[in-house]
RNA sequence: UGGCCCAUGGUGUAAUUGGCAACACUACAGUUUUUGGUACUGUCAUUCUAGGUUCGAGUCCUGGUGGGCCAACCA
C-alpha cells in the first residue's frame, strides 16, 4: 500500500518535473545555454543513394528529425553522392519515398553533396595554396606501407604552385583513374591513422547520377561531409559510432579553412536479434534468391516492412522506445513486433478468416437459411462500427480448434463440448467423421437457437469462442505466413575455430546463411469472410484469434493475397507445451 | 600491435549531474474478457571487477577485465 503510493508519487513527480533526456539532448541544452550556435537546431539525414533504407537508417532518420523537432528546428535531406560507381537515381527516389512514408518532411531542403562539387574543389585549392595539401603519385600499396611506418610520401613537399597545377590537370582529365590523388598534409605519425595524410580526391572517369560527365575527380567522404554540413549551416551533425575517429579530421578541415563549424555527435547503431542490416549481405540475400527483392516482406528494409504491413508509427515508436546512447544496442525483435501489435490493435478492423479449414455441419440448422449477423469491427474503437457476416448450416473452422481427445485446459470444440461461435450461436459438438488415416474430415454440431449473440437466453456458459466462415459465401485467399528470416538471434556474429594449412588454430566468421530459416515463408490457402471485398493494397486487418494481416501488392480481385504482419500473442501454445 | 569509444535486471533506456536504482519490452504468476487477443495486478538487480576520495558513489579518481570501432583511391 505505502509502496504503491510511493510509486504513484514518483510517477507524478517525474511527469510534472522533468522528462529524461538522452545524451544528445543534454549536449544541445548545454549549447543552448552557452549560446554556441546563434540559430535554431539544424540537423541533416545524409544517406548515400546506393541501396535501400533499412531499420538502422530509420533510427538515424528518427534521431535527427526528432531532435530538430524537439528544439523547434529543422532537418535537411542530403544525398551524400560522392562516389559515382555505386550511386543511382533509382535509389534516390526509393529513399525519398521511404522517408516520406515514415512521416518526415524535409520540405524545400533537399540537397546533394554533388551540388557542392565546385565549392568543394575551390576549398581544396585553398588548402593547396596554403601548403596543406598535395598531389600524390604514390600507389595505394606504397602509401599503405609508408603509413604503417609513419613515413612521408616523396611528393609531400612539392611546391603549392606545382600542386595547384597538378590538381587542375587531374580535374581536366589529363590523368587516368588512379594515376594520382590529392592528400591532406597533416601528420604521418599521428596516433589516429586517419590523420596520416588522408586522401581527399581521387580520379574516376565515370558518369555521375547527378552531375553526369562534368567531373572526373570526386571528393572523399572526409572532405565532402564536414564541408557540406558547414555550407548548409548544420548545427548538430549526428552520425553513427564508427565515425567517431573521423571527428578529429572533420574538425581539422573546417578549422584549417576557417569556416563555420558544426558539432559532430556519434551514437550507436541499432541491431536487432534475428536480423541482418549489412547492406552487402542484404544485397546478397536478393542476389541468391533467398528473398524476392528489397521489398520482400521478410527484409528489414523500410520498403520490406511497409509491404509486410508494419505501420510507420510502430517503427517510430519502436525506435523512440529503444532510445539513443553510445552503447551497442542489440534489441529483441519481439520488441518491434510488440510495437506493431500495439499500433494495429488500435487501428486494424477485426475480420474472420480460416487458414486451415475443417468443415462443420450444424445438423439442426435449416439447409437453405442464411442469417446476416452484425459483428463489431473493433472493440478498441467503437467509431469503427459493425458489419454483417453471413451464418449458415455449413461452416469452416480452424483444424486446430477441434480435438477428439482434448487437453485438460482445452476450451475449444470437442465431442460433447459447447463453444461460442463469435458473433453467432453457441454450438454443441455431437460427433465427427474421420478417414482411414484417422484424420478428421467433418465435424457435426447442433446449435442452441436461443443463444444468439447479444440476445442469449440459453443460460449456457461456453468457455471458448471460435472464429469461423460460412462456406457458401467465403472468399478464397492466398495467405503468406512470414516468420523471422534467421533461426539464430545473431546470425551475423558467430565465429568458429578451424585449423589452417599449417595446422594452426584460427577463427573465422560463420557464414550467416547457415542460419537462414527454411520456414520463413509458408503459403496457405484459406478463406475470408465476404466483407473483405474492396480493400486497398497495404490495408491491415486482424484475422481474429490468428494475427494481423495486410493486403499484399500481388493481390488481385480474383486472387486475393494477404501477408501475415505478425501473429497475435499466443498463450495457448505455452500452456500446451508445458506438458 | 597502436589509437579512440563503451560497460546499470534476459533486452533497451533513465537516474534532478555525488543523495532511497526508475521506465518500457520479454519471462513467470494471477484478475477481467463473446479474440487463449486487449486491459489490469504482482514477481525478477549487491549498477563488470579490485582499490581509493567522501557523511554518502551507478555517477568522481587509479588499476584490471570484457566488448566495439579505426589503419579503403567506400560512406
């Protein structure tokens, strides 16, 4: 009693006093107090258009957009397109669609790093003139070697005038790919290897998705990113932890040029159990036909989750619930699934569908009679109203809902049992017919005429409630039952020992494909109630007692296709497995 | 091997910046229920370790241990 009261007091004081801040918000508040930036928070989301966005990117999007929104600021969308070899306009469009679908707006602030190519080039010339950059003709192998030893390139001390000339020659296309490159002159003995004369421009005679053939020299990430942030006046440049060591170089470039300096802040990426987010491996899954494509409903891509039927709100809630920190997150997939159920429980209309049909005949129900029963659409939301569902003498029920010899906690149909049929009558099971193999083929019942839903005068207490469809009016449907793509919680991070040719013990990564779940997709042919006629692609429903399902893009009027978004929680299977 | 970062229940995040370790998810046990769903209630921690500073340490200091990242003409 006193403990409970104390908890309530704590809750109240927490709500009224101060919500907790993540570490980035703490930094922003400090900046606001000190006046580090004399402007509103401006963040950016900087994807490289070389693939589809996945759940990890969704976190980056939420973190940057949410932070800006919280402090009354804005967020730019900037495509970090400095590598023409991998980038495509198709990806630009797919990424824009995904961000919009998540519900974030960049308004008129859509940028491309490639829009700044001239400016970035001019900045590089500025550093060359200051003797802080040089054109290096060393091979990558040589420089790799020199770097390890902390030795300087023999081209390092050529004159600024010569370097300026050579860089211009690079730009005009005089040299072939890889012939030379532009390096920053920093410190070949720096503890941070990135500061050991990093390369900032390379030659690529390749067409760029945005600038076409205007350029044959392209800036590297470390040169382009900080400067783009600076040009746009970004205040807080949020990125993932692996860029931590880049911050020193980010700051160096901006300080040397004497330009406006944003604050880079790194946070940890999001990992999920039973999931892979390496772009390379996702591409590999597609290439090896394990999944259909980027938007396969089993993919952790935003487009995959959208097609599966995950609401955008569920994804955002999941990410916000997970929070932001610098520790490696490895979040349970079930946490995401829970957010999906949460959202859909509120928004999805309930309907009845039978996936593994078993024929049931009500012997005392008139053969030609069809009743239209009014069934409520969503007990969580009365405004969603009710619909009519036909009831007749012959029904389909779920095979799993009938047992010849039931478990002691069984509440469903079995010989001699009474069970409520959702929205209809209480039925009494009188018998069944089985084939030679002992498989049940038909179930026989009688109904209590005075037990009609809403006007039950039978006085019978039925323990269980079943879903059903009337056979004559049911609509056939292909239902795709999706499950997790991997059987192992961390398919990406297993190591195994082996002996090499010299019989030396070694370790190597286990191929993640070892853990592919062979049952990640099962297709069943089921039946839905006839109210599901004019639904839109992407619309979600709850198939009562089964789970949430969405209309797949493959669905046609004459061949409906549903995806299982996520199953309902199933405490029965736990009870059953206990013995 | 060098450098940087991280360490709080099964999982993730908090802790008014040195003052009774809280919230969400999972799991388990119940209550309600015409969905074995939802909702509701309850249970689950010597804050990685050893020492130090302090009236008082999850928080500060030192050493250790464990994990992650970097050493691409990728981002």
